[in-house]
C-alpha cells in the first residue's frame, strides 16, 4: 500500500492521559500536514512539515500539542493532558504537489 | 488569511440528476484540489486542478484562476456520491486551506 497510513484508527482515552498518533506519508512526498476535524466542520489546519522542518503551527496547537517528523519520514502528534475538547478526528496528509490524506485517527476523550 | 467559500452549503438531489458545486477563493493560489469525504470520514482526492479543466468519468472540474473560482460537476448522480465535498487551496505559505464544504445527499 503506497498511500498515507495513520495509526491507530481509533483511540479512547481518559481525560488527563497523554496520547500519541503516528502518520506514515507517501515516501516521495516532502510536505506533511496535520489537521483536526470536529463533527460537522471542515478540517482545521494544525501544523505542517517540509522534510523534517516544522514550518508553521496553528494557534489551535496549544502547548499541550507537539508534533515531530524525525529524519523527514513518519510524523507523530502527541497530545498531553487530554481534555474532552480534544475529541475529534485527526487527519494527516502528505503532498507533492497534490495532497493525499490518511484514514484519520478518531480520538474520544472520556 | 485567504478565504475559501463553497456553495451551496447543502444540496439534495434525486439519483440521476446533475449538479454543480462552486468554490470561490479570495487570493491567487498555487494549487487547488477537490476532495470527497465519505461517510467514514476519509478524504478522497478527486482532482488536483490549479487551472483548466479535467474529467474523470462522471466527474469533471474547472478552475478559472484569474477569476478565483473553481467548479465541480457531477453528472448522473448515484447514491454513492453522497457525502461532503471540499475544495482546498494552497497559496504563498504552502498551507493547505479548506473551504466550507458542500453536503450532497442523493436520494434513490
């Protein structure tokens, strides 16, 4: 499978716990994006990388959120001290020049 | 920042009908894509179309970059076409910005 892969597909966690999501992009794509989508809304930009450099972060990415892309390959998005408001679908995409999205990770904070 | 507006917000059609979805953007863009979000939430890439016209089966798209709009045409609609359609643009800072979406419902 040469598409964008995200893991896990679903995550249920208790409020206050930390969670980490992984995204494996299409190998030849140098740009990688993270988005968050809540019910009934469009995807909201969180951050993006060109290779290993994180070039932009949204104001939505509070200090509880951190993203990395070591060596410009896969990326991880970590949420610390999760809150109920973090419940959403987290989408990853890689692009060059057109963007392809993974199937998303659906996070539920209880 | 750039504004991306889609119309109509909702569209309900009988199976077999044709439809046109519109995407307006407020600034010059480097590229534009159309996506279909299926009921399971995955965004399916329909077209990469910074300018010109493309066709893929029953779907076609046209982008007039100088006038800052793009159109997605769906002919002979099927129930599997139901879902939310998004356009997304890239400009300047390389951020992919999504439009407001059109929710399409095809009735058998």
